[in-house]
C-alpha cells in the first residue's frame, strides 16, 4: 500500500473510512459545521499531497493534522476577534477627531512597547492575558488553554504581575538613562 502515489480507489477508501470521524472531531473542536467541513477537506488534501511514511499510521496522522489545523484556525479567529474588538473599543472611546502625526507616532510606540512586554512573557502568560482582554470568560479561557477553571484567576493574576514587572523594568531603564 503506497500512499505517496495513491491509486484513486485506495485514497477513496481511506477517505470514506476516516472522513466521518475527522469531521466529527473538527466539529467538536470548532463548534462550527461549515468551518469543520472546510478544514476536513484541507486535512484530506494534505493527506493526498503528503501522506505519512507508514500507511498503517493514517488514522494517527489524520488526528494529528486535524488537531493542528483546528488549533491554527482557532488561533486565527481569536486574533481576528481581538483586532475587531480593539478597533471597536478605539472607535467608542476616542473622539472622532484626527490624530496629529505626533499623537499617532506616540500611540504606535506605546502599542509596540506593550507588545514587546507581552512577547517577553512565557507563552501561557501571554495567551492568558490576550484571551482575557479579548473578552473571554474564565471558563472559555480554561477550555481554550486546557486548564482547570479554578486555576485561571490565579494564573491571570500572576501573568498580570509579570507584565507589570516588565513595564516597571522598562520604566526604570528609561529613568536611569
């Protein structure tokens, strides 16, 4: 059984055998039928183009690819949601006046500083803070990051403290220059 150049019947058999479970798992992860169907097609396209070296490992390979694809999709959606919310918040809080060039540069500099502080944090801290400030509830954060819900509050508090330390460290560097 050679999947690197699969016979149409062989690929069709694998597709019919595994597609229902791939789709079911994607629907469970994404909670979006349409997106799950699109990703299922992408998973099988990846299988067709770049099959696993061991044909008996197709099931595990599909599970790994569908899981990674689902998380990549969810990450992209979270970033999009965060951007939209940030833009909406900005429109609601800022007066509808044009910023001067100087104000725009200062604001961009501040955003880059905060992004730098976030990037210096461990990945879990950064994810916790971004999800929370994107409007996610504690239970949604727990589910997204595979944590126990009671842990989320303490982990958020610690992540916030580490972010404040980064900001203070940066502020102290500026005051000593």
